C-alpha cells in the first residue's frame, strides 16, 4: 500500500487515521489499497479502498475493535470502496488517458469490434468519461465494456478508460 501523509497541522482524527492505517495494513496486508481522511457528504470521515470488497464485514469489525481498544467508539465513520469504485469516484482528479494508451485501445477495439464501432474519440465528459465510442448496435455495449476491462487488466491500468458508449444517431 502506498503511504502518503500530507498534513499541515495534524488533528486528533488525522492521528487516529494514521494508526488505523497501520492496524488495517497489519491485519489485511495487500488487500488494503489506500486509507485516507475525508469529509464525505454522508458523514464518513475515513475512506478505505480494498482489493477484495467481500472482506468488508471483517474490515468493519476490525475498525470496531480498534475503536473499542482505544475508547473512541463512534469516531471512525468509514467509507469502504473497491479499487474500481475508487477510480470512478476520483472526480477532482481528471483521469488523463495518454496518447499511447488511447491509440492502443482504439486499435484493439477497432480490430475486435470494427464492424460495430463507428468512431472513437477522447472527451472530457461531465460525469468523468474520457472516451466516447459511437456504435452501430448498442446491444453490443456490454461486450465492448468487458473488452475494455480486459484491455485495462492486461496493461495494469484498471480504471483509466472511462467510456461513454452511444448509438450512431445519438451523437
């Protein structure tokens, strides 16, 4: 887990999050991707990004034990996300798709779905999308999305390509 600590004047909660990070990393190892202090709109104050979201209950129980041991029950309000959810959520940081990756993705999709795809272009979508794919047959959308996921996984860039797929006459 990469560790990044950026605090100008540490608060009590910042210190708690730092200790919680160490506790979770020790207990769950490489399942923990990131632990960060947040001010969530729904009241959460700690974001925990995990590789295996199915272990969420265990993580919540570990947080409860952590709080009980320190006499701070109710202090931590976690938001637990999978890696994919986290990448989609990073709205403040526009996910940049470099030229080389864009060209490789475009070539990959045209080679495999050239009969369906009319056009592929970069965009800066209001909802976070960074690629528009215009298709002849919208029923093949799931197939194209799964192909993009495989493309990303093979290159270790999951969450980088955020497609907007539209039918030919919708652009």
